[in-house]
């Protein structure tokens, strides 16, 4: 059952991003449902492991938040440099224009209450947890990172794919180190919240609803 959910969830995210990129589906109307369903399914088939037995939850959360802030600061520098590439700059503006179709409060609610937790519960919780139980923690983190990247590539968005490459590696590493999803969840939530509230680069020029 868990394997079926892992495969089905991966396919669902691939199809969801494909529909957004090629069929003009509204990301805010589609992806919260897709990712939310993945998160619910993950919780239904496997217990949530917040941290390993040898890592204090408060310690894991603290380092998760620190890493999220560091990732945000690094993202600002990266976007500033990468925006010299016109294609990347165009995709940054396009993604923030999509975000701007709803209010800041709505985008924060959908992202931080549904989409981000669901992704972490599915990818770093169920997916990485199951692969860790079946083999080594290192290979589980690497395969989860690869699966997460594959699921985001159909978005056809350079910023999203770049975020999946770097963020996916960081969050997988945090889950590997801490033995659970609390650190990666804290990191992912803080990074996403800051990216929405304080957009980097060209995203700052897009007016919000």
C-alpha cells in the first residue's frame, strides 16, 4: 500500500505540474488539491516521524529554521545573478505573476498550511522514510531528491526546478540527519514564507492582489 501511494503521489505531482505548464491550469486551484491529497495519503499509510530517537525536536526545528533562513539568503544572491540570464528572469516574473493572482494572505495560507506540509509529509516523510527502512539512509536521501526533482521538472519553470534541486537536497539532508520531517518542514516553511513575503530579484516588481 505504501509503495502504491509513493508511485501514485509522484505521478500526481508530475501530472499536476504538467497541467499547470501546458494546459494553463491555475496553480492555486490545482496544486493545493494535488499536494494536499498526497500529504493526507502519506499520513494515512504511515505514521509521521518528527525526529529520530537521538535528536531533540527543539534542536531539529531550530536548525531547520536556521537552514531555511540561510537558503532564503542564498536564493536572493542566486536569483540576482541568475536573472542576468533573460530566460531565468522571465520565469521568475512569470511565477510571481501567478502568485499575484491571489492575495498575499491566501498564497501564504495555501502554501504554508497545505502545500509545503503536504510535500514534506509525502517526500521526506513517507518516501524517504520507506526507502531508508529498505536500504541505507544516504541512498534514500539521494533517491528521494531525484524523485522530487523529477516531479517538479514538468513545471517547465527554471526557478521551480532550481528550487527543487537545491531545496530538495537541503530538505532531504535535514531529514537524513534528524531522522524525521520536523527539521525539513521548518526549513521549507520559513523559506517559502520569506519567498512570498519578500520576493527576490525581479519578483519584487510584481504587484500583488
